[in-house]
C-alpha cells in the first residue's frame, strides 16, 4: 500500500466526471487499499478516486464503523434531510453547513465484483453523498448554505 497525493481545491481534475469501473482487477484493489491508507493518514472519513487523481468511480469511507470500499456506487433512494457542518480533504480549512439526506441507500460493487447495498443514516449518509458527488465533479463548497446577509 502507498500514500497518494490528495488533489486540492482549484485542481481542474476535481471538476471532471469519473468513469465507470468496467473490470475489477489488481490495480483497482490496490487503488482502494491506497485510498484507504491515504484517508486514514489524513484523518478523513471518506475519499473518492478523483481526489487522488484517478477518474474512476471508486470511493472509500469509514465513519467509525469499519472501512467501506465501493466501486461504481449509485444512490438508489434517499429519505428526509438535515443540515450539518461538512469539510473535505481536498478543501483544507474550509467548512460549511450543507443539507443532505438523513438516510440513503446505495448500490455498489465490492472488491470481489459482488453487488452490495449499503444503507446509511446521518454521518454515513452524508459521507456517501459527499463522496458520490466527487465522482460527478461536485464539491461540498458548491452546496454550502448561505446564511442571511451573505451573498
């Protein structure tokens, strides 16, 4: 495993859409392992392919319940909403209030190519949405709620 460089806000690659993973091979498994190591090293709860310069639909998430390594994740349902502070390893020092679904259901593939369903509430739901947004070239700063008096 190896630490990868995390791309920072302003890097054009973070605004590009990621491509679907067609073949789960050793390179994808190594990428997921490297992403997990990089995320833990940076004290993050999630990391997406574009954040390490790879435009593939892969994410890793750990909100304290164990590592999730997801390939080609897609949100299949959402429920409710809530607003909370959010930050991002690619936007160091920046935080803001973002509205996200309270509960989400995500379909993805695991490292063995098996289809899995992940259901998450609160922080896990937020992390899933945040990382899947990265795959679409969307950053949390695009979604920060403006408070009255702000432009």
